[in-house]
C-alpha cells in the first residue's frame, strides 16, 4: 500500500507540472462515431476552447552576417539563452532555429543596377540550426557564426526570406515567427521600386538570382511575391532594423513586418532582448483574425456544412462553437467512411475531430462478366447440336 501511495503521489506531481497547453483539449469532441443512411443528415457540435495564448511556437532567428553586423550577432549570442527562456515562460512548447546569409559571391547587372554582390567565401544562405527544442544547440550555432564579407551595400534579404519559409521544419500546429536582423536594403527588383507607399524604395538595388545564382532564370526571386508567400504560409516577420532608421532599409523592413502581420523595431544593444520577447508575445497573444473549421479530405468537403463558416477577431481564452451538418449523398455506397474536421486559427492547426460514419447506402453490386456470356452460350449450343446430330445417326 505504501509503495502504491508513493507511485500515485509521483504521478500527481508530474501531472501538476505539465504545461496547461498539453493537458487541456482545445477542440472537443476528439472523435464522433455514428451510423447514418445515405442522403440523411447528422448534426454535430464542435466546441473550440482557446488557451490564453498560442499553444505552440516556432521561432527562427535569421542574421545578415556581413561584416557590419558583428556586434549584433555577438550580443544575440550572449542574450539568446535569456530570450528563449523568457519566450518559453509564456509558450513552454517553443522550438527555435537559426539561419544566416552574406550575399551571392558574384557580380550582376540587372534592372539598372550593376555591382559586385560579394566574393568567396560569401554565401547566399546557411541553415545554421534547424528548428529544435534543444536551446543549447541554438546558442552553439550563434556562437559559431562569424560576421564578414559582403561587397556592395544591398544584401540578399529576399533569398533569406525565401529560405526561411522553405528550409526549416515548421510545425503545422505552431505559431510561426522569423526574427530577421539586418542593416541594409534588399536586392528587391523588379517589385522594389513599385511597392505601395510608404514602402516604395527610392532606387533600384538589382534583382535576386535565386538558388541557381544566375540572373534572369526561372528561379529568380522577387521581393513582394516572396513576402506574400510568407504571409500565405502564416509566417510572421519580426524585423529588427539595425540600420540608420528612415531610409530604404527601414522601408523594406517595415514592409516585411506589415505584410506578414509581424512587427518592427529599431535595434539597440540594451533593449534588444526585451523587445524580441515583447514582440513575440504580442504576436502569439494577439486576437485570431480568422478561426475556421475545414474538412481535411477534399472528397468529403461537399458532405459537410459548417455554421458559422468562420469567426473573426477571436480573443485567446474564449470559447466558440461550430455547428456541423454531415449529409452523405444519396448514391453513397455502403461502407465505413472517416473524415477529419480541422480547426485552424490564422493557419495554425489547433485541433481535429475525427468523424467515423458507418453509412447504409447503395449495395456493392456483384460485377457482371458479359464477355463470358457469349462463349458459354456458344458452348451450350454446340453441345446441343452435337447431341442432336448423334441422335439422328443412331436413329
């Protein structure tokens, strides 16, 4: 008895220390199982109970690592442990990653701008550390980062933003944030000088040749579409402006933040850690613009009607309900069907209800084999004729 009591106490202690986001269900019920006739409608209620902030976070630190950024990289290496601990105090389940870039080690002439972007050993992108829960790996990546290189003033921020979307293992159920440190303008053409006011760049700074590092080929990258792709992927940019604020670099950083529902601030050694934590907390606790319930399987989308189709401006900590009507078509074949109702808040998967329906519908017809009918009839006919001939000969 004493041993059992000790085990129970240990279990209770472990449960009490688990993050609320792990223990609490956001979407209920988790499963629905029912029998239904084809053509009939079943109605279900899906309840979404939001925690006080986003339950999971993925945060990537991306650095312009040209020579002018040495001080900022050094400061971040010193403060990274504290920043990550502070972020986790609000969102315990947060992963972190690191990326860096210098510029393409070539000369280019494009969009009225001709210059040498960089020279070996400059590089256009490096994933220094993929997203991980091991914060010491992130600190190690920052400590080994070396600031050097870069020829002209502009840098390949467009490529860095592109790789930030495509080169990290983002989780579908996490709030996704890129914290970008830089001090210059991007190679932003052809869209850079056509951005909407007040973000329009005053001059051309050339194009970005993309992964093949050859200008005017299919994989060239353009500033505005790359930023829009981040927004479509629900990745927010926290732009840390390390330049002298007010010029084209500032306009570019503000554009990245504004278009991705991110944040912008001016770098200072003393305040950078607090600013980063504050901006991340703002993004993860801001009201959800759009809360939706979607059918994962396209084949069953027409079976389901969701009321209301969406909620807008939803505060964390609130509860919302979706009424779901499921009507399999009248010609549905009898069988067991499984569909998933996914709840998303601004592109973040918050939970899923798995629906299993045993449907009584059209019977599965036994396949017919018309190709065999004629040969069988011919054989029977031949046997009949043969028997007739034989009978005549015997008579």
